[in-house]
C-alpha cells in the first residue's frame, strides 16, 4: 500500500486535518515530505491503529502526545486538560504586567504558567496541581524552565497562601456538574476533575475570592460563557475581557480595588 492509499483510507473515517496530523506522527514525516513520497509503499499498521483510536473518539491531542500552546509544545495525554487557544489570553495579560512572581492554580499541563516562565525568565512561577494523573505531564513540561516550581497540592489548602504574589492566574474547572454528561465526545475523554466546577460551575471562583485574591496584586481567571458577571461580583469588582468569539472569557481583578 502506498502512502496516498493509506491516507485515502484514513480520510474515509477522519477529517483531512486529523488524517494528516496522524500520518505525520505515524510516519515521522512532515506534510511536505508526505506529499513528495505519496507513491512510496509503506506499512500502514501503526498509522491505521492511530486512525482507529481517533475514529473511536480519542482526542487527536492525546494520540499525538503533544499540543501547541502560545507557540510552545506541551506534553499532554489522558488525565490532563488539553490546552485551548482562548486560554492564551491569560499569558498575554501576564506578559503585559511583567510580574515578579506568578502562581498558576489548577495548572494541568502547565501551559499558562510555563508560557509565562518561557517569556519572562526572571519571573518565579509556581504551578499548583492536585491530580496525580496530570502531574507527570506537568513535571515533564516544567523541567525545561529553571524559574518554574511544581507543587503537588490542593490549591485551597496550601501553605503557599502565606505569601504574597504579583499575579495569580487560573483556568479552573468551570463546567456546571449537570452539564458534564452532555459535553462533546472528545471532551468526555478529558478528566472530569479539570472540568467540574460544582453545581453552578463557580465553586473555584468562590474559593479564589476567599483564599487567593487577598494574596496578590492581580488575579486573572478564565471562565465559561455567561459566568463573567457573576465572577466580577464574587471578586468585588473586576474587568471582563472578551475572546475572539466575543464571549466574556477572562476576569481581571485587583486586590482591594473597590
Ligand atoms: N491550566 C491548564 C489549562 O488551561 C489546566 C486547567 C484545568 O485543568 N482546569 O489547560
């Protein structure tokens, strides 16, 4: 079977984008090389097993094992939330503020805090994550940055809160519990712990307001569609920033601003 025939077979069950990404991965060739070698005979066994995984609903990012965020590669896999492009807004905010110290709460893969650590090498970044499943990815990603420290801890029962920080960032779980079952198939493969924000989705913002807002100059959080106003209330004030779809996606609050 040639590469072209293997690709055509894959495209019967997958989108051309997914088929191309998996072919690049399985054959260790970039898309130009795949095209130039289209008539080369290949053993498609490994490729077809990845295609079957994807067709069964496994997220593309988990099969590939890395995903790009803020132009940087992050190790991902089952047990850790897949970085989303809208979350890059939190990194933009951090780079504008040039904080001396940062805490990334519910760090997951570490995509937010580590992108900040990458661009601000003199900033000390603390990444806090509770999930045993997420930690190996976080530790692997953080190993690239001497200015990043990983803490295996519950964000709300932790001695880090005895200090004061320039900036706290978080993309906490914010899906209301009753909506979890109706999320799209790929998201069902992601850890519920990274998604479940309690009955109204706002549990983490309540705890952030109580435990962390008094400990920082600036608090910047991501939130779900329709939640931003409620979060501004919980924080006692704040600014709402919209994402590229016009959704209020980030709330920026300053300690004691009201
Ligand atoms: N900070 C990580 C991200 O934004 C993980 C967030 C989470 O697990 N809720 O991808």
